[in-house]
C-alpha cells in the first residue's frame, strides 16, 4: 500500500499547526460573545453580528468564514448558525456541556512551553503549585462542566454508585481543587455530607469561598491535606477523584490508593474519573484516546504521569479494592473500585 507523499505530509503539518490558530479563534469567539450571539440568533449575517458585537464587519466576516472552515459554524442562507451541538458546547454557558472557557485554559497552559527546552535538558519540573493565580483560575474555570457531565451523563451508567449517593452518607473528594465537584455533589445529592482535600492552599481557599457562597457550610468542608495522608479509617461511603490520579506524585500513588482504601467504609466505592494513557499504537493515533497522550505531553513538566487503564486497575487492586463497574465518556476513563 502506497504511503503518503511528501506533499501530503507537508499538508498534514500545516493542518496540525492550524489547531494552534483554531484555539485562538475559539477563545476570541468566547471573549467577544460571538458564540453566544450566533446561538441566540441562528441565521445572523456577519453585518448584523458585527453591529451587535461592536466589531469591524470585515474582521467579523473573516472570523465567520474561518470558523466555518473549522466546522464550528454552518451556513444558514446568507448568514451563520452554530454547527451541530456547538450551540451547547460554546454558546450556552448554562449547558451541561459548556466548554467555552477551555480554549483559554489551553492557551494559559501553553505558556509552559517556553520552559520546555531548559527542562528537557535538565529533567527538572515546573510544579503545578508553582504556577500563577491566573493559571489556577483558568484551570478551575475550565473544569466547571466536569461534575455536571459526570452527574448527568456518566452516573446513569453507574446505577450502583448513583444509588449509593442518593441514599446519603459521607463523600470525600480527593484533589478537590476549587471545590466545584464538592459543591455540585452536595447540591445534587442533598443527603450526603462532603469533605474535599487538596495540597494546594490557594485552591482550598477558593473551595471554602465557594462553599460559603453556595450556603453549604453545614454539609461541606475543604481541608488542606494530601491523599496519602488521609487518617480516617472506614469514614467515607464514597471517595471521588476527578482528573487527580494522574496528578498524584509517582512515588506516592500506591500510598495514596492505600490511604483511600483505608478511608472507605466496608462496601464503599472509590470513583476514578481520569485520563488514561493509550495502551496501543492505534490508541495513540485515534481520538479521543489520543488526548490521554496529549495530556501527558502538556502536563509533562509538572511532574505528572498519566497511567494506562491497566495501571489504574493494578493500583486499585494493590490497595485491596475490586473493580466493580466502569465506563468511558469521550476522552475519560471511569472506574468504580469497591472495598470488600
């Protein structure tokens, strides 16, 4: 079978570079309010769109044509409408699937690349905790949709875990960050009490402020603590971790899993919601599994290591837990490990 030509590969290179520029276009559309306006008025022309946004008509026309080239907008007569489902993803902030802030998150993450040449040569790290307040804020904003996606789209596929949350009890969110999952679980499941732990002080401050703002002080708390330092045996009915296992220090992962297992009450469940590194060459070249490799790439110098599914199972079983259920959603691997 004949392989790609030189011209094909040059085109492929430009296509890859195009993703960088598309990320900026996505973020600009968010900043201008363009996605929301097109969502609210399907068929809007670039002239009306420019008038509504206070932007230059020619610039706006070029923006819309470029967004069309990337399949973000579709034509609607003489005007434009959002491509299928992008009205929810980019144009409706209240949507479960709203990801309008995510391009900005990746632009902020991309600033780390300036350090890569030096760190590649030294083997050093630029830890997550060393990043700026703007970085922390961007990451927190980018993750706001994740708990909603979990509760509305993933949890129905995990009926035993859903029943456990509905029944009530104590929930521990490991790596709670700014507390988004913590308060969302408490809001959706009024019979649970939630504790969040994280090692990043600014995140814990943000989580405590969010708990107060939501009026959940009586049912939620956030503590500055590491997963491997948990010291409450048999205390929790459910432990959750959203995109956290791959952020645990490599040397501490086994200890963290063991501590989580001790913290679970007998019969309790540990939810692992994370990236998984592709285990095959086909997975490395196929979306959405390829994103696990991409996540390892852009979090590389933070000291993070993205585990394969097999490694996640091994960590859980090594701590005495048993995989009771699992599913996937887009790029995410979701495992439920129970304590006997």
